[in-house]
């Protein structure tokens, strides 16, 4: 049996999810879409170029690509190497 589906004024309810459009600005071309459940609230901010920003329960989430992730690990490794050198100098 599939979950209950109901259209609302600004979206729809499907099972525990309430999906709705929150805001848009035609001039800038962005939209905000929300998904609310009994436990969480998710907001998707979509730019006119297709970039997506995600907010869960009011906290913005940082999305990274594989390339971003590799760059961050490289930076962390450099910081750790620098800390090791400082520890050597101090000992």
C-alpha cells in the first residue's frame, strides 16, 4: 500500500513528508523549496544557474565535490605536517 498523497495550496503531502514552495524571486531566478517531516525541516535554495544550498533544521550544510574533498584533505595533511615540525622544534 502506497503512502497517502494530498495536494496542498503550495505543494503536496506524501506520507510523512510535506513538500512546499517557500519563496522565489523572478528577477534573480532563485527558488526555495521546503520538505518538512515530524522530525526535521529541509530547505533547498536553488540558484538560477542550478547551484543548490541545503539547510537542515536551520543549519546550512556544506556540500563538497570530490575535488573539494581532495583539496581539503591535502590542506589538513599540510597543517598536520606543520604541527609536527613545530612539535619537533619545541621538544
